[in-house]
């Protein structure tokens, strides 16, 4: 069975046993979280009703993405600014799809 869930403003297609990287979710490694915003669920070509469905996941780790360098420059004005940013991520392992709430 698979499901399309929304978390952190993005959508992910998940099935039991999948590992996904999502925007930061509060919790420690080993904690279990429920993803309630299920947009679509199905098995093969058959679609299921999504009312009351949740996706259970286990937090594997809290991590950071690669550093993104933000460099601003204006020609002939002696203006240079350099900033860096590392986005916070959570790595999840999907344990169950379609568990009733």
C-alpha cells in the first residue's frame, strides 16, 4: 500500500519500509511520529478513502543539508556580502501506511 502525504509544505509518495528526508520535525532519534495529512492512498491501481488514515514513521536522525552560499555583489560600489545557510532535516523511516487514527 502507498500513500501521498504532505509535510513541511511538500508532498511525498511513501510505502512501508521507505526512508525519506523531510523538513525538520520535532523529536529525537527513535521517536515515532504520525503524519496525518494523507492526500491519497491506494494499493496498486485501486485508490482508498483517505478519511482517518495516518502514516506512522520512526525518526532515524536529525541532520543538516549541505551548505548553500549566498553571495551578493554590486559592481563598482565596493559592496560584497557572503552568507551561508544549512537547512535542518529529519530522516524518517515509514513503518506503517494506512493505520486508522
